[in-house]
C-alpha cells in the first residue's frame, strides 16, 4: 500500500482574517460527509444507505456517472475516514483536522492505495498523477467550502 497526503490551512492566507476554529471545521467535515457536493464538485449526488453508532454507509455519484459506496467513520474530533466498498484502487480517504502550530486549523487529506492501486500506479501511465491531482484539487475545494460555510 502507498499513502499520499496534502495539507492546507483552513483560515486562509491572510493571518489577520478570522477563519473557522477547530470546532467549526469539525462541524463542516461532518456536514461534508453527508452533503459532499458543495465541498467536492466532482461528487454530484449522495445518499446515506445505513447508519451506525460511529458513522454511516453512503453511496456517492461521481461526475453524474460513477457510483461509489463508502463506509464513513467519525473519529471525533479530528478524523473522518472514508473506506470505499467497491473501489479496487483506494483503500481509504482520511480528512484530518490539525493545526499550524499557532492554533489555527489545518486540514489534511490523505489517501491510501490498495495493492491493486499501487500496481495500477506503477503500470498505468498518468494514473498516479491524475489521482494525486484529483485529491489535491479536492482538498482545495473542501477548504474553500469550509471557509464559505464559516462566512455565512
């Protein structure tokens, strides 16, 4: 397996701008898990199929064509873990709340490829590049969505 991660500040580049605190970021991550479209434009639909004490099973529609089921687990107050049920290449996706050392929240998006995903990355031209670009772009959209949610 291989893991890749990206981290961005949630408050934005202006150190004087008020941004969401850790509690607001956590609330946004919980909201994003059930309603991902405002945060991840490639996700065009979502429905919760089953609920559990620590999360739920959801089915998302990606780009109006691909259906992906994910087991979502909340590790309050810092991590949301998405484990695709039917994706042979992605083992898990993690959204993790952190801080920049001065108390301002950051968000890390981490993906772990399955052995089949690693094999595909090694043998399929552009697969790893496109996967990394998709998730790094997704992180930027998520952070922007968290900022917009806070600004309301």
